C-alpha cells in the first residue's frame, strides 16, 4: 500500500519524539509494554493473576489548545506549532511510561519523579511561550494557563467528562501506583502484536445496544421534514490513490506528523501539513465532480492481525503504536443536508471543520462525536465501543458535522469556536447561521473479532494518539471546503429547494 511521498520539512516539534520512538522500534513497530500484566510475571496470559493497572496505564494531560481563544491571527501559526510540540512531549512521556514497567513496579514514585514531574516543567515552558506569543501579537493571554501544565496518570477505564482539567495537585501515582489492583479484574492481553489496545471491554455486540439510545446533543442530523430538506451527495471514492499521512493541516499546519496517527484522504490530493490554500485550490481531486476539491479526511481503521504495513516503523504508524493492516472503506458516502428551521447559506471557501475529539479518552466527552454501528442495525449507535456485527453485516462509522457558522471566520484559535452544532430545536445559536451539514458515512468489511474470557483476538481499531489507547470514542473527522463558487451555489440551491442532487 502506498503513501503520500511529498517531501516535507521536519520541524523541531517532531524531533522531540524521534529518539524515544527509535528506542522501541523493531519488527512490527513499537514494542509497547503490556499494561494488563504484571511486570514481574511471565508465561501465558491466562496464568497471569495480578494486573499492572495498579500502575499508571496512560497519561492524562489537560488539552491546552481547547482552552485558547482570542489568539491574534498573526500568532496562530506559532501557537499551533507550540501546541504540536506539547503533543510530542506527551507522546514521548507515554513511550517512556510504556517501556519502564519494571522500574515502576519497584518504585511507587517512579512515574511522578521521572515522567510526570519533568513533563509538567516542559509543558509550563511551552505555556509561557504561548502566552508571550499571544501578547506580542496584540492579544491578551490568559494568565492562568499554568494550571494546565500538570498531567496525571490514570488507569485505562473511561474517564468522566472533565477529568484531568486541573492537572495539578495529583502525584500521578497516588491513585494508581499504590500497589492495588484497579482494573476491575480484567486480564486482557495485547493481542500478540504489542499494541496498547483495544481491549475486550472496548467491544460490544450490536444486539446488546439499545435502539435509539444514543444522545444526539452532538452530531444531530440536521435534515428533517421542515426547513431546507434537499441533499447534495459528492462521490470522492475510498482513497483509491493511497493518500496517507500522519499530518493534520487544520490543527497542526506546518508540523510533520502533527496528528501522531495516520489519516485516510479523499477529495483533494494535495493534503499534508505544508499545503497552502493556494495548493489546495490548484490540486487534483478524487471527486467525480471536479469542482469539488474539498479535503475530507479521518483516521484509518486497522485490523490488528500482525500485518506489517508500509508505515510499520514510521512515526504516526508502528513507531507510535498504530499497527496492523489498514482497512479502506468499502463505501465512503459524503452528503450535505439542510437545516430543520430554514434555508442554509453558502460555506466560505477554505472553511475548516473538525468534528469529534482525537483526545476524548483523556479529555472527556465534551467534544466527542463518535458513532459506531452495523449495517442493518443503524438505529443502534454507540459512542464508546466498537460494534461486533453479525455475519453479513458491515461496520459503520458516522460523523454528522457542526452546521452553524459564525458568519465571519473560516477557522478559530481552538479550531472549534467558529462552528457550532444545531440546538435541540434544529436551529442555530444566536449569532450563527446555518450552512450545509456534512454527513460522512463509512462502511467497512471487517472480520468480526473474537471476544472470550476477557480477551479479544484480531481486533480492529481506529488510529489514535498513543496515549489514547485506540479507544473508539476518540474517532473524529475533518473537512476543508474547497468547492468552487458555482458548485457551492448549486449545493445551496439543491438543499433549499428540497431536491436530491449529486
């Protein structure tokens, strides 16, 4: 399978983790420590009786980027670069966590003294620089950002919304390093490939999901009987051109490996961290309608079956725990719909939207927008589990994007404030106006994993930041509008007139 081979710069933000990643690369990728087996125990998984969830399973750091607002335009590039460096520091700390299990077992203060304490100091230095850059550019930085410097350790259970937001005042080992077994008796293995998840508890039989039980406060489908009821469908394929990279042009522009996980791309064919708006406007597109050069991208799914992909030893891939065979969608359905309360207006060119949160496992679910199901069962949607589908049924990932725009900005400092979800009545918040809502439906042919005796064999999982442990709630989706003006006008006309166009 190919990859995006465009030559890119390697900024300092990514060099931070190169050494740590190189320490553990070999064969099928990063040799991650098994979080669920004691560091002192040997032998088959079913003989293990003590869990190392008594140790810290992952690192929970407050998301500084989501707390920023009012960053002057001329400071955003520098601030995004600093935030990317902070992500790299978390990755480096997590890799140290994963490769020092024996030392942790012998010293209950090891995690705090050698990992979390130094990480806090490095994060504070970056926060200080961010504040300086904002103030130099004429803004007024929040003087209280230092409260976000400290990180804590946590076991692999799903955190509550808002966990980790103060970051300070916790040792990081006080909760998990006291020698007590806190994994609830789970005794999961690492699936034979060294990956940090998923585990058996990350999966659920679709028959066990209650119909119509998923809360719709985020990702509410905007189409309905009232308002603007038309649709516009764009066909951009399923990444037949093998365009992959671990960049994120929206959240980390100019930063190589800014996502720390690999994305599938359809539509625009000039997608990497260094693509300018001009590059996007002049690029080729995989969309059937050549007026649609928009960028549609999402983290890849992988089948953890021992396959060594093209990126098995690369950052973003195996070097950061994203291992196994990349699964392309059997179908990638991209549809724009209307608003329940009235007409929609055109999206501005180069509007950027991120839906979902790649860090939901540690951030909590405030921005989570994951939705998993199976064909034939799509009245059953689940956010924090991967579905086990019956024979003949396919896995479905759905993302319904924010569809209320502030009318002014194509992006914002935290890449969220310029967009909003519709309210419960289907209308937009005050000061926002309805634009066509993008709905992405991805369908996959995936062999159903076998889950028994607390173990999962040959699981599938979404690529993620290393410390997010491949949790399904971290699924997310990204979009940059690069439709030409005539096509966007056609999209709006179809939707407002109640037509179904493509």
